């Protein structure tokens, strides 16, 4: 099949270089490259297993109950907002 195709200049240079180095016609290099790309696109890669390495965060401060972490975070956020409001006065 004959068609007109617009190729980026940098891509055309790479294809021409490959054609020169392999001694193949430009048309053949373009067809082989497109075919390889389409065949590769159809194969799904198996995703890698997601892993998190634990890191030591130090010890817990006295009086901090980790079971109440959300409550503590909320109280700290409220205190910060009150502090910012006082600075605006």
C-alpha cells in the first residue's frame, strides 16, 4: 500500500541511519520498525510488585496514645489554626 506519512525530522534521521548501517532500504526499515512497535504494544508487561521498606521513626513521646492519632492530629490542626488567627489580629 502506498501512503504519505509525515515523520518528525529527528525520527527520520534515526531511520535513515539505521537503513544505512544495516544496508536495508528505508522503506523496509520503516515497515520493520512499525511492525515491531505494534507487536510490542500488544504485549502487556507484568507490573512489578509494589514494596515499601519500613523505616524507624523513633520512639513515641510520653503521653501520646497512638490509638488516638486522628484525634491528636485534629487537635494539633485546630491549635495551629487558632495560632494563625491570633497573629492576624
